């Protein structure tokens, strides 16, 4: 058995790194946070030719001039000796080599073994009318192995492993373009990695600048002066470097990419224009929301599947035998209540997680994976970027915000991917306040469906609060909306196996993260019920409930909504069924309970992800906004005829 080897998969998002990682290791996602960050790096292993190989799947990265936290983590993996692997496998989209090759040239400057994995070769053949890029010619020009792969089928994976194990460091520093070599030439004693760090520092990277200054000393100030004389500052220098590398990439690809791809690319550009234009893109979003989320997730997932799992599987087959066994075997009331009572580990923890949340998040993850695998999500992010910037976010925030309609707890975890702490706080606040999870959404729409006007008021108020709170938070929190850029992957038909693999991996991840929180919530509710704290909390809420025109009997619904959002909405449904809520009061109650504090599981995730100060601040803001807006809605509806 040989020594452990490390191979790091690097490259832009949406090029198939994770699918390739799965083929290499037999895993789809075994992740851990990179030290000092909230960004996850997947790790797995394989054995090839008698050698144990550790494989790392890094976050998406467009350039070593890192902007986002994901890019910074990927760069640290690529740059760090011993920590990032002995071989860098640059995974690229074979249909867009011209976009990927500038990063390849940067990686070649590190002096590490590099292998280029041209993924999506099946799509490259279709785009080229059966002809594929000349990878042999490209390998000769780059001086490193270039292997064609199709990660979803395993094509080329064995050749890639062999190339990674045999790869050697490329020629010394040839990929530094002129005239930048003249600036770097004034910095003595720099190896390949340090020379690249010097280039990145000249482009404005502060972390790299500190490293280079320690080595170059006074020569560094001379290099900065030369840069400023020639280009007028770091930003212009960075543009010049990027432009030069793109030209080098185009020259290297001369004769590599088959002719005859322009027709297919023009068709793709026309489709992109339709998806990215507000006039056509927003109606397309509306259709996806209606058929994908409302009909499939809401109808099939939150409706049919939840009804069967909750009422049949648990209601008939699981809970009754467990209750009978508990009454026969457990003489202590408190223990029996903890196991099978109203707020028990079985009824509230496991039953809620499996019978209610599981079908909803599974159907949601399935739709999400379809959108992701098709290449649509980056286009949605670009479409929404301009509007989101008005509330302090960027197009990148689309993903956690969309996920919030499936489960806010999960979406709060996904805010890790946002670039700045400011953006993560704003997104966390909006998720907690104005985005109902699918479980709550289904119940609220059910109780309001008999009055379309009530649904319209509820939706308009939520949108208004989302925009207003976002604008206020963006104005109060220091900082500016982050820059947002991405490369659009090729639109493609989703592969069923890939979609199912992603969905299964995310469902497993979800349960590993969230199920313990559901169990903790059930223990807290059980303890509150046994000690009388729930009754005391209900009495404390009654004045607030009366303030917005609701009867005191509605107070328990708001309290239960903190532990399970759909429980709160279901409590309102019961009150309306008993005739205790007028149409105006029901509309007010639906608005208020949707805006009210997040569920306990989401609050616990906020505590862990954002810290107690932000989590408690979100609770305070949500309570104030919910009852303030609820009181305003109650007053407006009472002054309008036909609502009382």
C-alpha cells in the first residue's frame, strides 16, 4: 500500500465537480466546514493502483482572484502546500472551454501537478455535430494531461484517475502574460506560487499582498509604483490581466474547438435572452412557481403525500401500537407523555419530521434539483439580481430565498453561501419574517382559499413587508450590496439519475441537520406543558392578540406557531371553523401569524449560524412587525365594507 495521495477538484460552479466526485469516491456529498469558514468542502477516498487517494470537492471558483467566501476557500485549497492535494484537477465545461482556460493558466502558474478534466463531453459532441474538441492538441499546448469525461455516466473517469496519479508539475511560470512579467521581474526570490500571489496582490488582493510584502520588502513598493504608472491602479491592472489571459486562452484554443458551433450557440443565446428579459423571464418564473411549487410541492407533496403518511402510516399503523405499548409498559405519566403524548418525541418530533416535513422537502428538493441540473438557477439569479440589490442582496441570494418556501430552517443553513455577513443577516431576517415555509403556506392558503380577496391581501402584505424590511435593513446595516457575477452553464435536459442522486443526498443532509432540532423542540414543548410555562406564555400573548382585533382564544395558535408553523395556522383554521373569526379577523390572523417569529428549529439554526445577538434581534423585529402590521391590516379591513 502506497502513501496517501491527495487530489483536489477545482473549477467553476455547474461544471459537474460534485458529480465527478461521486463517480470517483462512490459518494455524492460527505461534507465538513473548511477551517475558519462556514463553507463546506466534500472529502472522499478511493484506492487506485495500490494507492490510497483522498479526493476533495471544492466550492465553485471562477478565478484565483477570489471574491466570494467559496472562492477564497477553493483558492486556499489550491494554494496551500500539503492541504490542498498533490494534484489539482481542473474540471471544465467542454462546451465552454474559452471561459475555463484562463483559470487553467492561473493554476499552471502554481508549479503543482495539474490535470484538466473536460467534462460534459457528450454535450460537446452534440454541440459540434458529432465532433468533439481536440483534447490531444490542447494537452500538447498546455503541457499537462487533458482528459475527456462525462461524470454522470463515468466515461473517462478511470483515465482521469490514472492521469492524476502520474501528473507532474508543468513548465515554470510560462503562463504569466506580458507585459506583467516585467513588473513581477522586480520581485526577487519568488517561487511559482509566490509569483502568482504577487500578481493577485497587484490586482488588489489584500491577503496575498501581506504575504508578498514579507518576501519582497521594499521591492514591493517599487512594483506597486510601476503598476500605478502603467495602469492607474489595482482595478485596471486586474482587468488588463484578465483580458491578456483570455487572449492567451483563445490562442491556445485555435483549432481545438470544432467549427460549426455558431448555429447552436445562437439558439442558446436566443433562449437565454428570453429567460433573462424581465418581460418574458418573470412570466416563466410564475409558471415554474405555479406548476413546480404550488401544484407539485403543494398539491402532491404537502397534500397527498402528507395526508397518507400522517393519517395512514402514523395515524393507523405506527402511533396506536406504540401508545398501547407505552400504556402497558410505562407506569410514569411524565415519561409516557414524553414518548407518545401530545408533545412527545414520537408525535411531535419523529412524526412531524417524517410525515409532514419529509414529503414536502423531498418534493421541493426534487424540483430544485431539476432546475439546478437544467442550468436554469443561474439565469434566475441574474434575472433577480437588480431587484435584490435594492434590499441589500445579490442574485446569489435567490437560492436560499427560494429554498425558504420549502423549509426556512434549511434555507437559513444555506445562507452560508452568501458573500458577506451583512447579506447573510438580511437574508436570515427576511426568511424568518416574510417567507412562509411550504407547511405553513399550504395551511394558510387552505383556510383563505374560500375568499380570493383574502388571499390577495395576504400576498400583497407579505410582498410589501419583504421589500420594506429589506430596504430598511439594507439602509441600517453597514456595507453595500456585493458584486455579483457568474458564468451561465449550458441549458440542458436534466438527467434523472443525477436529479435523484442530488435529491437523495440533500434529504439525508437535511435529516442529519434538522431531525435533532425537531426532537429538541418536542422536549421543550413537553417540559413547558408539564411545568405550566406554555399556559403562562399563552396568557402573556393574549393582550397582543386582542390588540389586533382577535379573540383571546387565538393566542395559543401564535404560541404553537413558534414550535411548528403549520400548527399555528391549523389553530386559526379550527377557530374559523367554530365561527370565532370573521373574514376580516381571519385575514388579519393569517397575515400576523405568517410574519410572526420563526419556528423553534429555525431559531435554533439562527443561534448556531448567526449568534445570539442576531437571532434574538430577529425575534424582536419579527414580533414587532407582525403585530404592528397585523393591527394596521385589521384597521384597514374593518373600514372596508364586505370584510366584517
